[in-house]
C-alpha cells in the first residue's frame, strides 16, 4: 500500500528499526525490492534519481512506481531523491512522487534554507502541501548515480571515498529544521556516495550529537559498503531511513555480466536473464531489510 514517507519511517523508528530506501533506475529493480519487502513483511522506499526524473521516460517510471506502491502488500513510499531543480520536482510530484529530498547541501547555508522553503511554498501553491520534504545539511562526497567519483582518481579508486565533503554542523541543526520545516533530515557523518576507499569511518559521535538536537527522523545516505554491524547502530540514533544504491547496481551488473553469454546462447533468452536481474536485486533488498530490522 502506498504510504507517506514520514509515516513509514516513523512506524519503523517506534519499533527500533529503520527503513531501507533503494534507488530504482528501472521497473525490474523496483519489482524485486517490493517483492523482498512483501516477503519480509516490512516497508520500503523506492527512490528515483533527479537525472531520471528529468526525462519523459523517468516520469513514466515514477507513475509506474506509484502504481506498484498502491498495489503492494506492505507500506511503500515513492521519493524523488537529491533534487534541486524546482521544475523537475514539480513534474516528479505530478507524476506520482509523494516525497522529495530537496538537496541544497552544496549551497551556502542561507541558500539551502531558501531552496527548501521555496520548494515547499511552490508545492503548497500547487495544492500539494502533503508532499513530505526531506532536506540535507552537510555535504556528501561522490555521485549517487555512479559507483565512483567524477575526478581523475577514478582509475585508482573512488574519489568519493577519500573523505566526506563536509560533516553536518550539529550546532545548526535546530535552526535549519525550524526554518525549513523539513520532516526528515539527511546528514553527513563520514558517509559517502559511491564506493569507500578502505574502511568507512563514520562519526557516530557527530550523529549522536545531531540526534539529541532534533526530534525529526534522520537519514543516512551512502549506506552501500557500511558493514551491517555498523548500520544496526543507526536506528538507536534516530536514523529512520537508510539509502542504498551502489551495491544494488553493482550486484545486478555483476550477475548480468556473468550470465549474458549463456542467455545469448539460449536463444537470446531475455526473460530468463531478467529473472537473474530480479534475483540479484531481491537478494540485496532482503539483506538490507533484515539488517535494518534487527
């Protein structure tokens, strides 16, 4: 059943768990995620990247995800991820997204606040004041659409993993939440987009300090690569939503790379190959759901 993002997350936090959110570039992955969620009896969040939402087919995907969420046997929310373009946000909401991460984290502090407030006002003017707003304070290194950073160091390893772009300043959290009216807050505590170079070094002390300064649920982006024993700590620090992208994509691509030759030999058996795609994505989603519900 399609459910508001803050409702799904709030219910999970009351049970001492967090909700996994998965970036879906295609419907096959979304089907696998929802299937895993239904098997586990737990809610999930389907994310759409802004580059996807900025295309006609991306808007069709959002509409399809909304239909999938409506028919799901567990709570499922559809969110536009990391968006800053007001037109992309408006189009995605019209297509079926009922929550948005308004990402002004790369902007100066006051401009970040102004962006979030402006989006909220625009949505209210469209009669969509019900759209749940997530905001981000502090910058994450890396690119959520790629497994590696965009710099010249790609061949040697992820530039995203060289260190966080900027930790969230816990002293600003109360003011930021109050002035933006954000219902969820994405934070930077050493997490990155893409692959980590070496072991992730999360600043749990910073996260704990943030958690005591606001009552709204926190969000941890860049969770791919963080060991499960670390992730299970998150819900105790008011993290109710954890985003996954890199491991989901790389796992699917690895399976397809391994299996494509055999399925070509089997009469271009695309249906069976898509079954492998589904199995890979479903297995990863199931693991994430189990980890965050411990």
